[in-house]
C-alpha cells in the first residue's frame, strides 16, 4: 500500500534537518534537490475531514457541514453512517480539522 507525503512538508523537513541537508548538499546542489522534490509526481488526494453526528430533537446534524437529516420511523439511521453523505466527513468524533490520508 502506498502512502502519501506532503511536498511542502518534505521541503520544510530537508530545510530543518542539517544532517539531511548536509548529506544532500555534499552530493547535489540545493537547487537540484528542490527542483527534484517539486517535480516528483503527485496523486489525487483529498484531506480527511472529521466530524460527528449531533442529534437535536428529531434531526441529526453533521458537525462538519451542518447538513441535517430528519429522523423518520422506518428510515435509515443516519447516526450509524460512518461518513456524512453530503460532505464526506468521517464520523469518528475528532474535531481537529482536516488531515491527509
Ligand atoms: Zn457533512
């Protein structure tokens, strides 16, 4: 399985880590390293948005987008949905904004 890294974070990491920077600069120019990292291929990735379901009276709301769903007898129980059907937020209860996966 492939994982993803942030191009910006990699450049920051190279900048902030003298050991890596020294190793690289002994072999390549800084311009070459930056252009290599900047030209590396990217994949389509969307940030993971976290949310949770909040029930207010006869409605359930997504905390990420605010979309509300009416609770009806015989209808699907939205609170069991792992993702919000409207915005795709992952309903794992975290509210720390978005991260990448
Ligand atoms: Zn939502």
